[in-house]
């Protein structure tokens, strides 16, 4: 279905669709906030470190004196049949595990938001394209550009 438009109507529609596409890109950028996976890793590591420090100070002689630390490491190491050196590994494990868990959680949240944002952007671009297809003889290049953007975004979903 094709209808004749005046030059003014063509420019007005082109400007409106251009603004719509720019708004869609801005929304896409804001829908995928910069959740930093490193923040999750640091948070998890901090929690793991606090737990390890609490365990160290409560195992063996209480406190963080030389006697308290060595007896705490030895007690932690004895959980795996070792001594103080093994105790370092036992007390470091929560730090590593919780750091990795924190990183993974933040990364998964970011990926879900990214995919949802991409899907919404694709839907909105289709709507802009549908408005222009009615007047395809005037907007061939615009429609082609929007189609290319849609294909690119679909590869990212």
C-alpha cells in the first residue's frame, strides 16, 4: 500500500522516525546498566575474608595474637588432616569461592538485563519500520538501515 506524500510530510516523518531510533538506542544503553562483575567479586571476596578471619580468630586459642593465629591455622588445617600450611588453604577457600560466586551472580544479572533490553529495542525498531514501510518508495534507505540494525541486535540476543 503506497500513498503520495508531500516533501514536507516526508521530511517530518523521516525526522520523527530518526528521533525514535535515537531514543531506542538511548533506552537500550540505559536498560543495560554498567553492573560491574568486579563489584560482585569484591563483595564476595570481602564476605569470604570476613568469614575466614572470624574462623581464624575463633579456632584454637581465641584472638589474633601469634598464638591465636598459629593455633587457628593448625586447627583449620587439621580439618583436612594437615597442619598450619593446609590451614591457609582451608581459610582461603571461602574467599575464593564467594568471590567467584559474587562475580557469577552479577554477570548473570547483567546478561539477563542485556537480553531483555535488546528484545525491547528490536520490537521498537520493528514498529518504526512498519510505519515507514507504508511509504516504502520514500524511505527505502531508512528501512534498509533499520533492518540492518534489527539483524545486528538479533545476533546479540
